[in-house]
C-alpha cells in the first residue's frame, strides 16, 4: 500500500484532452520518514508511522521517539498488515504515477456555530406578514404525541459546523512533479491552505 503525507497548497485548473476545464488541487507531498513500524507479534497489529514537516522545537518525549531523524511536525499512522518498510526509510512522490486513483483524508474548514439554513440547507419560513424574525428559524423540533416532547437524537439543528475529518476517494492524479514533490489531483480536497492531508494509494 502506498502512503504519504502532504500539505494542500491550493487549487487551479487544467484543460482536458477534450478541451474541458478540470479542477485541480495541488498538494506538496513528502518526502516523509518512517519513524515507527508496528508488527502483529509485538504490538497486536501491523502499522507504519511516518513523519512530515519541520517543527521548531521538540519535547523530550518527541526527541526520544524520533531519535535524531529530524524535527518532524506531523506523525501519522497507517494500518498495514505486513509492513515492508523499515525505520528510517524515506517515502516520496516517486511511488505514484499519472492516472492512478488515491484516497485523501483531511480536516474540513471550521465554520463555527451555524444555523439550520447554512448547516442543513433548510429553506426557511416565508418572508411575508406574520413571520416576524422567523425567516431562518428551524420550526418545531419535538413531537408530543410520539415521545412526550423529547427531542430525538440526530435531529437536524443549529450547532458546530465543519472542522471534521473528511475522506475523499478515487481522486485521479493528473501530474507528478518529482523535483518539487507535488501531486496534482483532479477535484477538490478537504481543508484549508497549508493544512495536513493523508494520501493513500493501492
């Protein structure tokens, strides 16, 4: 399994072979260092931990864990049954090729506390007489007959929006820049600029 960490740099567009415009996300991917390898015999499951980025200061626990492999900012673990990589190995964009599909995991943009119109796309109330201050309110939320007015779990209401882990599958690689360590993907990737993304291929 191909794994890599990177940062979302931004979006642009390209022309496809048929002349159509394709949305493109540019990711600065790697190089990453393998910091830990877990096996089923020793740890109960197989996994590989890789590190990416630079950090100005490390705690003593982080420095002891990395053991002079660099001041890595992010450490992430990928479940792999039979890990083939060893500690200290470097992974980069060379393992990926144009036309390959990958899965991207990232953290979506946080939007704070939002109402039901923005969060759940409610239509709102009519903007006519008799609806003062009701245009963007949710309406009734309880059912007295069914549960005695108790609000059911999962009811769509106002609340915290965004800042959640999002996975996007089957994003096609349009370009691999091995010199700059960049991947150009077709489509949108969750997160803001310079946010961490996890790249996983077959």
